[in-house]
């Protein structure tokens, strides 16, 4: 009896150890990736990174031969990313919030459940497929890759996340708030815009930040829609670069390989910082 | 009057989702129609040829590459994601350690695909070469390992939720009978949360199917059916990313048709997962 008890206890301990070991192993890649990017990327961090466009392969090769840091920066990618993200935000956030409100207000209607399933479907669409679709919608009729096409693809990917987070945070708002508004004789739109929306703001804001985070590093759809450009471009109908597109270019060009780490480091830091901010906001608003 | 307008606005925004989904399906189907009428649907998905010069295109190598890498990635991720779920949802539920672990795993989910690809290329690939997998290190095995790391967060965060809602009374009943932690997990938690956990792994599989950049950088990009784990290949997503830019005519349509197949495949996988979750929640 005691031997089987010992055996059971031992088995239990071993299992706990395995769980702890596997769990800690899972956390290693994050730190390995960060370390790798820091180790290889810190050399190129300087002001010109933000003020100059990506160097040509030739310039980079000359600098590499004379053992100097590669000249130039990623201004064309940075401006492109900001431009496309801004347009994607303008397109997706209003629509996402409005339909999220609709879903929260009409919980049980058939139409809502259809929209909800389609939102799930959209969320699962692989990013490259979004790229293909936007190519067929926007790039082909316009006969040109463009920043506009890129931002449409980013907006499509942000939309489902914003809808879901709006719906979830609207549901969290206590029904008594709405009733109080109704009792005061407020109109439907006033109740939603002045009472429910501000009360759900924390969740909404977090959801939107996370959506931005998710699309910031997307490369595949932009390859098929925005293509990339070597100069700063603010014309929405022209091909435009973005930070992930620059990483892809640098990766494909051995002369620019040194710059790839710095650019990735920058992208990763952006993404992680926004992520952490978003999570902290979510925590703060939950307590209140 | 203003209220009515506002209600229409809400309704309109939701209708836009309908339009969007319809538009996506229409764009994919109408652009790939040419391919299916030219080769025949079943010929297209069964043919192994991918020949730009003779305009012969078949999807089988890429379908098999996608399925092989994703399923392998899923197998690799199961022990890790399951451990995280037990760690956060059972053993250390609600503690500071669990909070730290879950935020680290969350951050892992935030790393862009292309950064994973870079890391796999410069750090893991030399390992593969040292291990003697193949001369260049590229291939199915390398991409599955990186894919597995990428989908662990998706699988683990959902399964954690399912494991942590196992009622305490059930677990306490088992503990009071003298069960050890492991026995409680095996006889109470897993039977209770099993289908939910299963669904989260299916969702993670759906993620793996559509991953593009990391796989494109690591799989080796050869248009053959991978014969073993060390072999190189191509997935549906990676062939689109690689060849879309210079494609035109029938090749472009073939790539769009590939996009349609990928869309249908991920949609089916996600539907299955959502259906299981619906059953669980009832």
C-alpha cells in the first residue's frame, strides 16, 4: 500500500516537474529573439535611421567593404506604415464600433448571429488571402499597387477584432446605466453615445490598440497590395513601403543584411510596447 | 428622427460585414473560375505539375506542404501549450507566476511573422545544418518548429480558460478521496475541459495553415511534394507570396485559386472548432 502511494506521489511530482519544464521552455524563444535582435541590431541605431530613406544595395555594399555602418535609414518604411495604419484606422474603427454596438444591442436576433459568425470567419482568413482579395478588388482595377490598397487590407484584418472587443465591452456595461438614461428621457442615440460608449471606452481602446498591433507587423498582404517603394511616398495611389516590407527587402539583399536586425528590433519594440500599454489599460479599466 | 438615422447607421455597419464577406468569396471565386474551367477542379487539386513555361498548374504539392507543416507544428505545440494551460489554469492558477507566464506567452503572440522567419533563418537553420538534417537546413522540419512556436500562444491561452473553469467542487471531491494532483487532472479536469481544449488546438491549426512569411523564409521553396521531414517544399501561402508579384494570366488565376482553397480550408477548420466550442458552452 505504501509503495503504491509512494509511486503515485512520485508520478505526481514528475508530472509537475515536466509541466514546469515545458512551460519555462516555451518562454525561452521570446527572450532568444529579443536577445538576437538586440545583439545584432544595436550597432545601426542612430538618428539617420529615422531621417533617411533605405540605402541602395550599392551604397550598402561600399559601406560594408570599408567596414562602416550602412548609411541611410528606414524613413520610407516608417512613413508608409504610419500612412497606411492611419488610413486603416479611419476605415475600420468607426465601422467596427458601430457594428459592435449593433451586435451588443441585438443579442439574440438571427441577423446578429449571422454577422457574428461572419466576423469569426473574417478573423480566421489568412493574411495572404486578404492580400489576394484586395489585389483583385483594388490593385487590378486601379492598375497599380498603392498605399490605399495596403490600408484596405490592413483595415479588413483589424475589423473583426474591433467588432468583437466592442461587443464584449458593451456587454460588460451594467444594464442599469442604460435604464437610468431611459428614465431621464434621453434618446436612444444619446444613451449609446453619451452613456454606454464612454463606459465601455477602456475595452474599446484596448481592443483597437491590439488590432493595430496585430496588423503593424503584417507583411504578406502588403507584398500583394502596397508592394514597396524606395522613396518616401505620401500619395495614396502610388506604391508605398512599410517597415515589414523593408525587412523583407533587407532580408533578400545580402548587402543590407545588417540593417535587417535594427529594423526588426524597432518593429518588435513598437509592437511589444503597444501590446503592454494595451494590456495595462485593460487591467486598469477592469478594476474601476 | 435622429434616433432612426442612428439605428440605420448601426444596421448599415453590420450589413457592411455581410458585404465584405460576400465580396471576399466573390473575388476569390470569380478570379479562380478560369483555372477550374481550364484544368477542371479535381485535376487542379490532384496535379503535381507547376510549370510556368507550359502553363500547367496543379495544387497538390502545395496542399500537401501546407497540411504537413501545419499538422507537424500542431503535434510539436501540443505538449508545450498543454503544459502552459495546466501551469496557468490548474497548478498556479491566480498566482503572480501564472500572470508573468501568461503575459510572456501573450507577447510571443505579438511577434510579427517576419521576425520569426528571420530568427528561424539565422538562428535555427544553422542548428538544423549541424544536426545533419540537410545541407541547407531549409525544409519542412524547420518551418514546422517555428510554426509550432508561433501557434503555442493561441492554443495555450484558450485551453487555459477551459481548464480554469473546471468547477472546484468536482476537483475537491476527487482530492477528498485521496487523489493526487495528477489524478485529479486526469480524471476530472481533462474529461471536463477536454473538448474545449481540443477546440483550441483546432483553432491553432487554423492559424498554422495560413501563416505565410515565416514559412516562406524557411521551407526552401521547391515545388514538390515533401517526401520526408528533411525535404524542402512549399505551402499554399508561401507559393502565393513568392510568385504573385511576377505572375500573370493563367498563373495568376492559379495562385488566386490557391488562395480560394486556403480560404476554404481554414474556414472549415475554424467552423469545426467553433462548433465544438458551442457544444461545450451549452
